[in-house]
C-alpha cells in the first residue's frame, strides 16, 4: 500500500508511541559497542609522516608478466592483452593511454 508522506498527520497515529526518554534508554542499551584494542593500535604502532624508516625492510614478491599480459610503453603498467589499443614498433600501448 502506498503511503502519502506529504499528507498532514493526525493525532491518532501518534498515540501508540512511547516517550522520547524511553526510546533513548532503549536505544542506548542496544547500541553499546565493544572496541577491540590491540597492541599495534597504540601510539608506538603509528608511523608519522617524515618518520625515519631507513632501518625497515620491505619484502615484496615479484611476479613476472604472464603470457597473456603486456607492459604499456607509456604508463609502464602490466595489463591484460585485451587492453592493447595499438602496437607501434614492437611497443604496445593500453586503452587508457590511447583514450
């Protein structure tokens, strides 16, 4: 059934509602959140901009391009063969760079 939200409301519809204080107390009890605090969430676990990271080591696994991939000669991103827009002098260009 469609409801006309622009129609003026009558007092009969508002009779069944509880008081505002009762609704607030019910809502407050139902929305109590549990916060998980881990050791990494402390101030020592946050890296600030400009922090000295020279002693840190980053380990990344490099995966070579697969048979159905190419490296765009313009943006140097590895793309799928379906993204080739044109090929000139053996260099392939992706749709994003040619678009």
